[in-house]
């Protein structure tokens, strides 16, 4: 078969393919040479790192920079001469950033640009500079400790209050001189890269004030206009719509002057109200407004729950909202009285609550005696009992004492008592809380509720004699947990009667009756250790349906005194 002769078009196409191959060949060759490595011919501060993989380059640079950072540089400023290592100036060379920057050469998204970068690096070399990281804290400390006496920063014109004239007065600005930090950074970095021994002359620059007298004069005039509004009257009306129940809280001139501040804004000064100072003033007047809500106190008459005393709403000053309102009124409003923002606090237990919960009777009472307790212990158990007062336990809900009482510490208002830990006496917060859990346990037992978690104390506690009817807690465990299996809501109320702590469970009686036998102490030893047993029998229509036995074992308080629960 005769060979077909190439046409002119075929010759042009072939020539184009060959030409493209010849053009692309150097790129593929250079790409192969530089595969997964810094481009051949790249150097950092005169040190060749081309053709090295990034980890290898980092190792070389780390070693070089470590020596660089310990090199001392000479400085001079005014009559101060000083030598400091590069490291102590806070300007450090980063091997990681430098190696990554070098590796990025020839690796852009433009293929032609990458080929030129590889060829240029291989033929002419591509010098780069090390990348520095400035530790601003150390750099500032270096300047302040070494050359701080040379700096005299500019002083802006400002406004001060004169208590004699009771007016704001402007003050004159003053120019200053400071170290040129940007130039010093460049000079240190240049010396670190080249390790030249030439002394670095610390450059100074003029520091011009940003606020001048004219701006302070205008600000003082505006601030004095605010003082002319005094006294600023804020009001609280205890009974809405009744003017006679209104209380006035004035902000006098001297008080307002302490609240006025000045905010710089592009060379100007704008009078402002310091919200923290205003907040402090509001906190001072808050006790005259704040009033805790009063729960309805329950009593049982003829077998039914009734209100013993009516509930009452409480009031609490909303400090943040009031502060914003007063600030806006002073700066932008009129001299009209400014109403304070007060939140109404509703009681947990009210007539409506009792009706809605379906509470009709007293289910059970638990009592314990805290006679002989320290003042801190009495304080803590009283506080803990208050946290339990008004708790509502829904039908089928498993109640957790630990979850309900929450954190126990100084932040929550508890007081500390001293306990022995190891060979030290240390303060522990919350002593007395176990008396609260114990008393609640006794009410739950008498109410016939299903107990799901209860632990006795490890040691006998005098407040719970006879032993065996206690419940210790220390979050997350041991905990006191029980289930409301009455089919209706249970309302918890707590009281202090003399030295007695009392828990009352209110709800809807479901016909169960409870008999508690014991507690009975036995196996008592001379060292104070003993065991105890408590039996609870639950009857319905005279028939025993459940019998529970709660056993307790107490170690010797003499041998194990250091193991006391701090919440006892």
C-alpha cells in the first residue's frame, strides 16, 4: 500500500506538538527535580536550602536560628549602651514559617509562573529572607527595662473635675518622644539575619498628642451642661398608679461628676457616663427597693390544707436595665424624673399554686434536732433548708437531693468549718447540709415514698441519735434519691422551730399508711462502732403491701475521726 504523503496541515500540527513538547519539557524536568522539596537554588539569608524537603529544611534552620537567637547585639540610645541577645529582644526567627515560605516558591496556581520560578531559581538562584515572629510582651519588656527612661509619651488634653468650683476644667496637651518600635524591629531583624556586629542606634520619634486643648474645652463645656441638670431624679413607684407610693432617689452634682467620663473619638472628646460607677450607685440604693417574695404558709385544718398566711410578690431592682435607662436620659433626654426598672418576683407557693397542684393534705413530717451545733453549722443547714423550701416533686419524678441543692461552697453563701484532713486542719464549706438531707429522708420515709438511694454516715453523728435514721450526701454520690409514687404533686416546706429542723410534705393522700419500727442499735462496741436497723411497713386498707429494711453500719469515731464527711 503506497505511503500517504503529509499534507501542509498535517505538517503544521506536527510542528505545533513538537514545539509544545520542547517548551513543556523543562517544566516537567524541573518539577521532577523539585518534587516534594524546596525548589533547587532557593536560599534563606544566604544559606542554601534548595532541594531539601521541608522537615530537613526546618531542622537546618532550627539549628541555625538557635545559634542566632543566642547572639548578642549591641545597642545605643542617648547615653545608654546595652547588649542583649536576639532572644531577649523578643524578635525570633521561625524555622517553621521560613521553611513553609520557601517551599511555596514555584507552587502557585499558574503553571507558566511556576515554570519560570523553577528555572530562575535553578539558574540565577532565589534568595529569600527568614520569617520573624515578634513576642510583643517580651519586646515591650525589653524596651521598657532598657530604654524606658528615654521615653516621654505625649499627654492628651483632657478634662478634670474641680471640686472647689464644682465644674469640669480642660487641661493642656503635651508633646512627647518615644522609641520608634517599627524601626527598631527592622534593625534587630536585619542584624539577626546578617549577624553584623555594628551597633544598633535606637531610633526615637516624636509622639504627638491625639487630643488638643480645643477638644478638651468643648468636652468640658458639654460636661458642665450635664451637671446643670442635677439633681437627676430617679423614681420607684411601689404600687403602680399610686403617686404616694413613689420613692425618689436623686443623683447629686458630686455623684454625677464621679460618673462622667470622656471618650476620645478622632481627636475629639465626648462626655460619657461610666456604667460601672452608675452601677455602683444603683447597688447602694437597691436594698431600699429589693424585697423577697413571701410564700403562702400552709396549715392543715380538719384534714385539709389551707393557707395560713397569704403570699406576697417581691421586687428586685434591675440594675443593668436601670443603668442603661439613666445613662440615656442624662446624655440625650430631659430633666424629667427617670423611672427605675424593677422586676416583680412571684412566690413559689401561692393560692393558685396550691389549687393547680391538687394539694389537699399533709403527707408526712420529718424532724431532727441540731442543738449543740456551731453557728456556722446552723447557718449552713438553715440556708440548705431554704433551698429545699417550695420544691415541687412531680408525680413519678425521682428526686435527687444532690442535684436540687446544687453546688456547696463560699460562692453559694455557705460558711466554712474546720475539719481534719491528713495531719492538717482545713476549712470545709457546708457543714450541716447532711442534717438537711437526713431530715428530708425522715419525711420521705414517713410519707411511704420509694427510696432509690440512701447511705448512712460512715461514723455515728450525735445529732441523729438513735443512729440508723440518717442519710449522708456528698455529690455526686452518696445521694438521697426517692420517687414520688403518690400519683400527685408533692410540695416541700421547711421550718426552723427552736433547735428543730422540720420538713413537711404536702400532697394528695392516696390511702397508704406507714409504720416505722426503730431505729434499733445493736452490735455496739467499746470503740463506738455499731450497727442499726430501721423497718418501714406500708399498709393499704389495713393490709401490709411493702416492708423495707434500712441497715446501717458505723465505724469507730475514735479510730476513724479523720474520715468525717465535711457536710455533716
